[in-house]
């Protein structure tokens, strides 16, 4: 008899974050394989993420959360692929 996986809700916060990222990256790769352009995926992912955050926290809170994005982007926090300089 096979083993059953515990429900993801029973995982701790960090484990859920990694599981969520794994799901997103798998879906991303599948979409790329189907020919969806990365910039289209990125726009759709940002839209979906912001819409869900607004549903949970409200527009004002999300607006405050995103005010620091420019600084964080300029510091390279979201840059995964570094180019030779």
C-alpha cells in the first residue's frame, strides 16, 4: 500500500512557501514549453499575484507594500540572471 502525502496546510510556513514556489515554477515551465512568451507570463503572474493580495489585504495595504519595489529592484533583489558587466 502506498504512502499518502500530508495536506499542504499541515506544513509550516517556510515549507508552504517552497511548495508554492515549486508549483509556480512548474506551471511557468509548462507554459514556456507551450510557447507562451516569458514577458506574457510575467505580466499575468504579477496581475494574478496583485489581485490576490488586494483580495486578502485590500488596495491601500498592497499599495503600501509595493512602494518599496523600485528600491528593491534597483538593489538586484529580484535579479536571478546576472549579465556580465
